[in-house]
C-alpha cells in the first residue's frame, strides 16, 4: 500500500509542478478504480477499518471538489 500511495503522491506532485491543470489522479475516475480497489481488498483481508473510512472520506472530498459536469 505504501508503494501505491507513493506513486500517486509523486504523480500528483509532477502534475502540480508542470501546471497542466489539476492532477490526473483526481480527475480521472479510472485512477480511483484501479488504485482504490486493491487497497480496499488488502485492508479487508487484514481486517483494517481505518483505510476504508479514509478512502470513503477521500472519495467524497474529490466528488465535491470536482463535480460531474453535464455535456
């Protein structure tokens, strides 16, 4: 899990420094699916509840910050 979080953090810092808009990890829903699903599975397998709560709060914050735009 530490590797996944480090990679996400590095990508977000890169996107922020290049100033190409908001970090892709926050705007592309596939990042949440590809990264979030394994983290939730690992947390459930180990019996952790805090990562699940943290993920839920993080997803809610992202949804509020970047609401879905109708086209």
